[in-house]
C-alpha cells in the first residue's frame, strides 16, 4: 500500500470510529483538548497523516481503539488502559515481544545472574 492510500485508510478508520461513537468533530476536538476540528477533519479526509503522538491523543479521546489501530499497524480495535498505552504506545500488549522470543534470537540472557 502506498503512502496516499495508507493516509486515506488511516483517515477512514478515524472517521468510522468517531461516527460509531456519534461524536461530532467538535466533540472529538474537545475531548482531545489539543487537536482542532480542522486538524481532525484533515486526518479524516486523508489530507494530512497523524503522527504517533496524535494517534495516542485521539485513541485516548475515543477510548475504544489503540493508537496502533488508528495508524493501521494492527487490525484489532480493542483499547488498552491508558497506563498500558503510555507504557508502550506502538506495541500493544498482545503484540509485545516476550522475553522468550527475545531469547530465541539471542537478544537477552535467560540465565539468572549470580550477583
């Protein structure tokens, strides 16, 4: 998928989620506390692509999706708690690499230290 198509898909996800919650652009803007109606409209229309921070702000304001879902990095809509999102906004809980996965690739030492 090329960049304009991805930007459009991101906007469609945002608009669909906002509409499913029956929120106006003004309502969502107010919930974010930082993003204007115009900026959100630009995201929805695919005129502008949101960054990671904007995706986090919008996901928190919507309360039903993760930033990764809004950015089309995953297809799972479910939202985590705000604390979990703050801990790792890009890798939601179900996609975070496990220590065992890192050990398989030699990224961490699984042996107990003799401190």
